[in-house]
C-alpha cells in the first residue's frame, strides 16, 4: 500500500503528471463515467433545455470597472431547465439540484428522484450538471486548460463561491420568471449534498429546504475518526464474507513482497492482466484500493451503471469470485478474480491500463488541497488495509508541490461549522433531510441522527451512496421505495407550510399517488 | 439641496477630491470624532491589551504559496482584549464586539454596555475597535494609503470578508485560550450591529447569540421605503416644534435663492460664519443636512460627546434656538442659530470650515459604492427636505467615476436575505436581539417586531442610535436602565441555556445585581 506522499513522488518520477493533474490518496466521491451510456436505468431520459448564466468569478470582492470588462471577471455557467415537468408557473415550486464536481452523464444518473418527483409537485426543475464552476462546461477563463492552469486561475474554485453562484443564479432566475414567491427545494448528493446542506445553512432565505443525500459534512478535522471511511469499506466486505475480507487484508503484503522479487512486477502485471508492466507495486495497490472504495459506494441492490456497469450487490459478487476459486488459487489470483467484477463486468476489457483513470483528474484534487481536507487513515484492527495514520504535514507538502497551494484544513469548519453540529443546528436550522446509506463509506462523515423536528436524518442500513436520488427501477427493494416516499412526504410538508403561510400563489399538486414506485 | 450627482460633480470641479476621497449624499453612520476626548462619559476608562492577528486578505480564494508569502496576502488585524474583567477562564463566556467602520475613540464611546456587563457574567471582552479590516490600524498592504489606493487594493473591503475575519479570529483565539467550549456573545452597533446580526445568521456555530443594536439590515433595495430615513429625521424635528420643522423646510429654497443672487454666496458665508466664501449654496445645504441627520442619530436624553460635544436632547436645543430668535430674524439666521448647537456647542469655533469634514472620508464610501447600496430619497409630504427620488443609474455612475467600481445593489439581499425576513428568521434563526431607538433615523431599516421567541426586537420610543450600548451615566432615564437590564437578562438566558446543555466548564457569574444602573 502506497502512502500519499510516496504515490505522489512515484507519479512525479515516472512523469505521468501534467501540471494540475495528480491524485491524492484520499478517496474521491464517485465521478462521471465516460463509458456510461445514457438511456440505461432511465439515465438520460429526461428532457431539458440548456441555458447559460453570466456568473461572476469572484463574488466576494469587487473588481474595478476596467477589470470587470475583462472576460476573466465572469464566466458562462451552464444550467439545465427541465421540460415538460408541468410547472405550476410563477409561484409554483422550483426543484434545484446543486451541481457536483461532475459532468452531465453523472448528474442524470444521479437525479432520477428529482425528475420523477417534480411532476407530483408541479415543480420546475432547475438542474445543474455542471453548475458547479470549474466543472463540465462551466469554465472560467474560457477553457478548462486556462481555468486549470495554475493556482491563480484555480483560486476561485471553492465551495463558498459555488454557493454564491447558486444564490445569485436562483435569485436572478426567479426574478426573470416573476417567480419571487416560488419556494425552492434544494437537492444534492455527495459533494452536491454537502453544498445543498450548506446552502440551506448559509442562504436560508434562498430555499425553503434541502435534501442532502450522502453528504459527509462531518468528514473534516477530528469531528469523526479519520479511520471511519476505510473501516466502513472494510465492513462492507467482511459483511459479505470473512474469508473475502481476510484475503484482501493478506493481499497487500503479498503484493508488496512479489513486487520486490526479481521479475515480480512483470509477474504481477501478468496476474492482473495489465497492458503495461508495472513500475511499482504501489500503483497496483492504489488501483485495487480505489476499486474497493468505489465498490462500497455503489454497493446497490440493483444493477447500476453509475461508475462502472455493475451487477446488483457488486461486493457480494466480488467476494464470491474471490472465495470461489479452486483450492490452490493464490491470494493475488483471487484478488484479480474479484476486482475483475468491478473493472470488467462486461468482460470486454482485454487488458487494464492503470494510467487510464476513468474517473479523471480534476477539480476535486485542487479542492482537496485547499479547503476540502478530509483526513483519511487506515485503522489497525477493523480495516482490511495496512495501518496508516493521516499525516497532515506530508499531505500539505504534496499540495504545495503539486498545486503550489497550501491547504487550510480548519477553514471548512470555521466557515460552515461541524463541531457540535447537533447543538448548533437544533436551534439554528430547519428543513434539511440528511440521507445516508450505511453501506456507503461516506456515511461515516454524515449526519445520522435527527437533530430537530425538521432537521431529519434518514438512514438506510442497506443503502449505498445517495441511492435515494437514483432513478426508480422496477427492481427497487421495498425499503428504497418507502424511504423515497418518506423524503417526498417531508418535502411536501415544507411546501404545505410555505403555501399555508401565504408564501405563494399556487397550491402544489401534491401526493397524486406515487409515480416513482 | 444638491442631488448626489450634482454634489459629486461640484466636488470634482472645485478639485477637492483626492482619488479615494469623496462623499456620497446618502447619510453615513456616525463616525469617530477626532475632537472626542477620552475620559468623558466614561469613554476610555476601560483597560485593554492591544493584540494583533495575522489575518488573510481574501478568505474566499486560495493564493499560490509564492503569492501567499507576499505580505499582501495577509494583514495585521488589531484587536483588544479587556483587562481586569475577571474572566472565568476557559469555558467562561466571551463577549465579542464586532468592529465597525470606525476608530478607537468611537468604539469606546460606543460600547459601555459591553464593558459594564462583562464582569457580571465573568466574561472575557474581546474588542474590536478597528477589527473591521481597512479601518483604524487594520490596514492591508501595510498602510492606509496603499490599502485605499484603488479599486484593486480596496477589493477586499467587504462585509463578507469582515465576517470571515471574525470567525477565523474567534476560532483561533478560543483554540489558543483552550476555550473551545466558551460561548461567544456578539455585540455591535450601527454597521457593527448589522455585522453582529449577519454573523449570527451566517456563523451560528461561532457565537451563541448577538445583540444587534440599531442595525438597519433592511435598508436595502425596496425592503423599506427609500424615504424612511429622512422622514424619521424630519419627524424628530417636527416632534420638537412644528415651526422649527417648517423653518427648516422653507430654508432650502431661500438658501438656493440667496445663493443665486449677486454676492449671495458671500452673504451666505457671512450669515453662517464660514471661514471661506462658498463656491455654491449646495455645499452649505449638504453641511446643514448632514447636521440634521447626525442630530437625529444622537438625539440622546443625556449630554454626549459621541459625534460632537452636545447637550441632552440636542434637537430640542436646536429648535429652541431656531424658534426663539427675535421677530424679524430671517429664516437663514434662524437656521444658523440652530446648527450652531451642533457644530459649535462649546462655543469655541470662530468660523466654520466646510471642507474640514470631521467625520472623515473613507472606507464607508467605498462600501456604499460596492455592496452597501442603501437607496435614500426625500419624500414630498412628510419630510422637511425638497423632494428627491433615489436614482440608481446616477448613483452607479458616481461610483464608477470616483472609485472605478460598479455597485452590486442586489448582492446584500442575495447574500444575507432581507426580503421576507420575518418568515426566514422565524424558523431559521435564534438568539438575536435587535435594538432600535425610534428617534434614530436608522431605525427605519431595522427589525422592529419580534420574529420568534428568541429573535427579539427591543424598541425604545425615546431612544436614538444604539443608545443601549452607550456607557451608563447617572443621568440615564429609567427606561434606558430598564431596557439595558432586559437585554442582559436575555443574554443571561442564552448563557444559561448553553451551560445548562452541558456546553462548558463554568457556570457564569450572572445577575450579581446591576452594576450598570
């Protein structure tokens, strides 16, 4: 297992690193899959209009008029407006999806709930693929190359700016639609869920409530143990099979040992069907670890194409493959049989290219090196990884070397809170649903307990990463259908409260029966 | 009466304008008086230690490490820590005054309540003269000249940055004092009151409550009528004497007419004992209007030296002077007799220098030209001024001409809300006291009604600008003593709630009897 610093140095040495492209060892949120095909699982079946909004690069300072005229002071932010949702018109609800660090295929796969629920509330859908600046098409400075050029051009890629983007866009949109009285409900999953929750906390006047799905807003500093993420990944594997868990746990040393043997890297490359010979066994470790993390995030009870085309309960499938090899199969051959489920479920991959990271590099690495510092360790007992303790100095050093930027590890909690969140939000928050699936390793940083009557935690013991937001399918288990209904019922309550208080012109068309189940 | 644009153009023409120094017609908040002497009214009797905190110039972006090393990325923010307050120690309360657009004399005159109340709660006082960046000694770029050089250097003079300053400073301070469990109570008056309220709204995890005194957080866009400020000024004069009100109302035309006569400006200059001959009668109108506005703000029932050395009930004194002149005294001579109370109560001024603006020019003008756009008009019926309708285009044009910056008139309500504040704060706010004195023209933009059980409006019909915060004096009327006690009782309740919930180590030393009355 390669530690972050080692991995970074290795990547530097082998020259794989364009200026702003490298990977931190901490896990990322799921990211869009270039291979995902629209149309599967309902993905991409939604109709929308693409619009652009002239957004300010820096909401928190004031450029001179001369500088303001420069193209760099603004960028075109893409947003999508749903079609055919049967919006009630001005005064009717607006469902607003807070865009993530992702691109269009991802948002579509991610947001079925919003599309499917909107007609029941006669809500306008405003969407939000690449609404987060610096992602998708919403590039400052005119192009991704320019936006990602250096720390100067990346300086405005922050959550605070993104939230202000949402506030300005929504305010302007409502004014243009003469819909100032329209209640806005926010949706978001993963990092987008964090943004939805923070949006509600920082801009309660902009939206009446937020569904924050799988939003690890507590994964900062020492609020939750730094080991929790990988412990939960490990739990997911142990839950399926202790022998599977133990095989993985044993594999790291074998992998390292074999890597150190003569021709070991060649052997490893053959065992794992790699296209190119490994330069270091750590590269392979990272590839495997990455698969386990993503598998835990998308351990859905139904087939999905969210990250990779995957069967239902993919971890179970991985473990079956690991466990069911004939006696005498080596640990590493078992491991290969397992990850094959993740990287090659369709069976179409001839060899694996470790440098071909389908999740891409990008803005999140910068964000992790600036404000989104989420400490990650491997625990000694519970995890299936070799022990590792998060080491902030070397983390910071990596960031300085690769991005020329120094992280501010305490900024997020200063800006958004997190410590004592129960006490803070009990009196000072309302209308937030925190959904978490306990199979999802990000649930370790989530809000898992009700905070007040209207700041609600919905927890699905068998759910994975924002499963609630995914498009409904005929195979959805009952608990999933039921929890989506619970969420919509709560949202319906927010809207009733709002309209009951005389906030708008229209009554929502609520609870016409479930169209999502 | 000169309209903003005319005044600006005039000032340009006569060449009085250094680059970043000019005056918008909209009234300013009271500002420190170089003539104020510490030691009067208890002012300056408080002991404190001056400290400095290395503060980030821009909280919302990330400079490269190279740029970060430059001095410009940080500045030294001054803050004051009270001495001898008998702080209970780590876990004990911290009273934090949110600094204004002002300097040290002002804060001291402004904050008696905080100093006097702190010992009752065994609270640490953290104070905050020039804690607002770009004021007092807290200058980015090393000097006021450099900080105020142009729109580039002024770009970071915003309320959002100031709030983040407070959050970072408080978080760091508590950590250094091992006082993470200490509840923070915010205080602020005027613009500082707006910051205190916004701080509570945006950073509820940093402080448990806020006393926002005379904070016109609704004085934006169309939330309150743009005429309300000058209507309230006018009401204050009419309340004392209808003939006084009418004399002032008549004076503008006489002043203009006389200014247009041959030798009229010379005559006016003599009537008003000016050191130099007027260049335009508008200059005199502004001087008079400014006096009326400030008089209304500081129309205290006790003598004060807050803006100028003034008697108790100064508007009454002004009106007595205006009304009591012998028959045959001209309108303008009466006006002179009146404003003499304001500009020369001590009788030591030989002649008046209109260019010697004791309130100084400075950051607030920039703030008014960027985010703090408070529309101001003169009404036709109720006011004692000639009708004038706020004209945003010319306002913006002035800002572009003088600062090279374009205002964002809707940004404050986008960022902080304001529309429908009752509805927003009812569910989404707690522990704020909004104090307003109804004689204070800024009360027109204040929160005057209770919003919830813990977002409380305290209104003093006979109070002026943040009179509650002023140091107690033996002459304070009973209602003032009583309302200060009400405020402290509410704050005491916040602290009890906090400690009752097991939030800290110490019990506050509360209600040992009133030391401020």
